């Protein structure tokens, strides 16, 4: 497990059916009947609403620090040191409260296209951290995949930021750079002094985990890390806003990134859904009561997140966000909504500080 990542989520397996209401073509027997029940860490239990709200500032600060660290061009001097400090801070903040980490990442992805490359890498790193904890991977692998997530696109960092804002189709030159960016990222990491083969290989393979002619049975650690990173990359990119399109709802992103053409998740897709829940923190949902809210914590079951309702069933806004237990049928989740469908700008401190 990654250093500082003592208990971001502790998988507890129970024989509860995985809720598939939004994946009607996925028979229940085709996913493990185990449902991950994220149990908050002790530190999370202790954290008051005020403390939770205070973490908003911490995440906004680390987002800026990481964007600055990645964009610097001093690869042969202080670059790796700054990157390492940012990576450590992200691990610490995720360990303090994984639900707030996921909430902040998704809200940033759906509302803020500035510094896209850094924000996207940070979201991937947080999800990779939680998945590697779920798999109980060795610490070296957990750190390698997180570092790879943060740095996989440095070979096209500025161009990736520009592409998130770009309306026109990619030019031929841009397509060439996209094609080459994984190799370029490895080159820059080596010039910065990175010599961890797992980190470097996960970056090199992050769009193509298995080389032509290479065996993948069983997967090597490098292939395994790259395969998980590739899926997380696709899933979080679907959720993210671009100039040309809004972010997808959680249901659409899960369908596109975690299910195959027959509507079934493979092992990696199922793991991502188990770790994040069907409605990840930060995603908008409509409840059976007609209220619209945002998920603030994963719940006892994948389909029963804790939601802060912000819009009443009659369309008016609540004065204070109301915490809803969606395990109660009155407040059951009816469907997920994209940020564009929800059309609600959130005050994160108030939402995360809301009490149940
Ligand atoms: Fe990439």
C-alpha cells in the first residue's frame, strides 16, 4: 500500500447483490455478488463538517502546485523534487478522506477546463491509488501507478491543455504529437532522473498496455499497471468537460469505460465500479423525491451513496444542502445527471460541510 495511504477505503465483502438497475443488460450473476462497502477511516469519522469543508482549500491549493510543478521545464534540476512533493501531498489528502478527494476531482473535471492536463492526471492518480489499495498491491506498485498517472501526459502537457479548449478538429501535427506523447513523456521523465522501471513502463504503455507480439497471459506487473491506468484514463476523461462537449453523467461514463459491448464489466471495469460506486462522489443525481443533489460519500452499497440535496422536488433551491441517505426508498437514486443537466453551481464548503 502506498506510503501514507493507511485506509482510504477498506473493502468489506458482503453477500449483497450488486445493483444493476442502470445496467439492465448486465445479469446479476455476471458480477461478483460481493459488494464493496467503503467504511470511512477513523480520521474521517472524527472529521467535523468544518474540517471536511476546510479540505476544499487544500485540494484547490495542491491542484495549483501540481500544475506548476508539471509545467516547469527544468527537468534536469528541481522538477522531480517538486513533482514528488505534490505526489506525496495528494496521497496524504486522499488518505485523510477519499470521498472528499473523489468529490473534488470530479467537480473540478466537470466545471473547470483550466490546466486540464494536471487536473486529469490528479483525478487518475486518486482513482489509481484507491484501486491499488483495493487490490492490495505492493507499495512499490501503488506508488508507481500513481506517479505514472500524474506524469503520463507530460510529453504533450501544454498541447493537452489547449486541446481541452479547442473547438476545431486536431491538426495533423497535433495528431502526430498525440501519437508520440507516451514515448516523449518517458524521455522527459528519464531526463528528470526517474529510474523506476514500473513507473516508466506504465507511462510508456498507458494507451497500449501490451506490445505487439508480447504475451499477456499472465499479465506482467508493467502490463497490469498500464491496463488499469488506461481504463481509469478513459473513465475520468469521459466525466470531464471539454470546450466541445460537457462531461458525461456517471452512468454514461461507466457504460463507455467499464462495460463491454454486451453490457458486462470485465474484471478491471468491475473493480473501478466497486471502488467508486455507481455514483461516484462529486456526481449529480436525481432522487425519487424529485430532488437533485450531489454525491458526497460512497454508501453502504454501490447504488446507495450519501447525497447532499441542493434543489427541491418543486424546483426551488434548499437554503442549506440536505444530506440524504439514498438507502431510504424516498430518497433512492432515480438517475445520474451530467453537470450540464443539473445546471447547479455548488458551494463546495457548504456542500461538504452539510450534516446528516
Ligand atoms: Fe495519454
